[in-house]
C-alpha cells in the first residue's frame, strides 16, 4: 500500500497546484456567505475527486499474468500527451509585460453564489477540469493496477484526495482560525496566483506530462 501511495504523490501535488480554484475560494472567503459557501466549495472539491477516482477503481486496471498492464499504459500515454498540449497552450496564454491577466467571467458573480452553486462549481473544477481529471484518473489507475485489496485501494484513494485537497483545505482553515486577519495574506496570495496562473500551469503541466507519459511507456515495456 505504501508503494501505491508513493506512485500517486506527484499526481496529488499536481491537483493541489490549481490556481483557478484557489483564487475562486479566496474570493468566496470574502463574499457575503463566506463560511457556508467556502465549506460547500471544499465539500464539492473533495466530492469531485472522490467521484472521479472511485469510477476508475470500479472499472479496474488489473495486471495480466505476466505483470504487464497495456490499458493502464495507453491511458497514461494519452493523459501525458494531453498535458504537454495543455502546457504549450498555457504558455502561449500567459500575459505579456504590462498586460492584465484575464480571469474566467464567472468569478465576477461569486458574491452571489449560493452554497449549492459553490458546491457545483468546485465539483466541476475537481472532476471535469482536464488537468485535475487527468491526474485523478492516472493516480486511480495506478492504484487499481497495484494489486491491492478493495479496502486498501480506497484508503490510498483517500490519502490522494486529502493531499490533492490541501490547497483548498488550508485557506478555509486559515480563514476560520484567523478571521479578518486572514484577509491581507490571502489577498496577496490571490493576486500572485492571478498574475502567474498561466506560467505556473505551463511549467506544472510540462513536468507532469513528461512524468505521466514516461510512466505509460514504462507500463508497456
């Protein structure tokens, strides 16, 4: 089980480094329904990761008798190639010097979000966003191919989800613990993420794409 957790660590870190959800969450923390919406967002994020991972575990990617796993390998090659394409796209989208970065239009309406909408948005960002979905599928396929018992698979998935949710959990806990004192550091973090979103994502996707692609090639060797 420890080896399976180790195989998913980089994927979990990749999911956790998600600037857009963190920016949305910080905006939510200073909205009219900060506490209830931020907690709904957190539950939606965790729920999205659990749902995506559980579906992959239910499908299963068991090893064949000779220890190979072609379906797992081809899946990771496809995900790795997608990440490399997304890395190039994000690099090209980064703002030029003096240019204001563009953020998704839906962020302008965060003040008016209901808890249900906060939950739904987080679920989509976790389970449907290509980068997060790809990393969760890759991690879950590695868990499925590790030859663990069903209960052990879900323990490893739980560890993955916890680590992948760290960037969402920490701001919520920090806000609840610090109250108004949290505003300055959270706003500073938000501004940095807005400015560097595409650059961070490009570098991250390049590194993760190369790793996942390499893992897929190794699985076919």
